[in-house]
């Protein structure tokens, strides 16, 4: 009986993991209020430690164009504002909208819209029809950037 229960729990967990993976490309709904998105895209706060790792990932995010208080990271970007003090300059709500769709602030921006999948141009094959970052990754980056204070 105990083996059967454990097996059943494992099957349920595997099913839930599959559903999560299947929905990873789907966008969570959000509401823009003023100059930000007040509500978390996931309903929970992000993890600043994971957010820092994402900010410093050269494959998809911030450090390609931005610089910041990351002395251990060589060859930081110089195309966009320094992230030092980002938590002073922008609220979590404003940071979230900038990551989700920076074109709302500047239609000519070179910053990618990290959480959109429609009306985009010059999209790499790997990102066609899906966002660059997941809702959880957006929240992790927001949590980290909010800690960057002067």
C-alpha cells in the first residue's frame, strides 16, 4: 500500500511538472497601471540571488548592454544606463514593466521586450512565438535590481 501511494504521488508530481513545462511559453496576464506593473507576474516575490545570476548571464540579459556594481564581471555593456542604484531610480513596478516591454517607454529602444511574443521584429529563431524570459525569471531580476541602491 505504501509503495502504491508513493508511486501515485510520483505520477502526480511528474504530471504537474509536465504541465508547468508545457505552460512555460504562455504569458501570464498582467495589468499596466501608470508607468508600471504592480502585481507580480507569478503571484510571488522573485529570488534576488537567482536574479543576480540572470542579470550577469551573457546569453540573454542585462550585462550585454548594461554595466553595474559587478566588479567580478569583465566586459560589461556600455549601450544602456548603468544599473548601479536601479532600486533607487525605479520601483519594482517600473522595473517589471521595463523588463516586460521597454518599448512602452521608448518606441525606438534597443532593449528587448523580455516578456512579449507578439508584434516583434528581428526575433531569433529560438525565441519566435515565445518570450525571452519566463515570468519567474522576470520576478527574480526585479527582486535583484530592486536591491541595487546607492
